[in-house]
C-alpha cells in the first residue's frame, strides 16, 4: 500500500477509535461536551459515516433486489414457458337478438 493510502487508513482508524470511545458509556465523553479539534473530528466522522452508509445501503439493497426478485422472476418464467398463450383475448358476442330495450 502506498504512503498516502496508509495515512488515510491511519486517519480512518483514529477517527473510528475516537468514535468508539465517544459511544462508550464508561468513559463519560458526550457529544455536547466536545470542544475544538474533538468536535471537528466528530463532525468529520459523522460525514464520512453518512456517506459510507448511503453507498453501502444502495449496494446492499441492489444485491438483495437482484437475488430476491431476480431468482423469483427466473423461476416464474421457467414455470410458465410450457403454457401456451391465446392468440387473442377478443371475445365474439352474438348481437342478433340484442335490441337495447333493457340496457340499464
């Protein structure tokens, strides 16, 4: 991994550990009490986690859609290949004795 990649990974690990400590109830850190650099770190982490969540939810939902609905559609199509479709859905009606006297 390149030097820039290691630096980015280090920053993400540091932010993750900071947020882990912030979410721990035993340490006593609270979001309202953060000052200066810690508040900036927290806002950076929240922006990153929101972006990551948006991307991952789209990926996960796409995979679930393709797997769930895709397999269902394939099996449904395979099950209906043998059924013969009608040539037309038109219904012939004999109107010779229809005088419309009692239509309603």
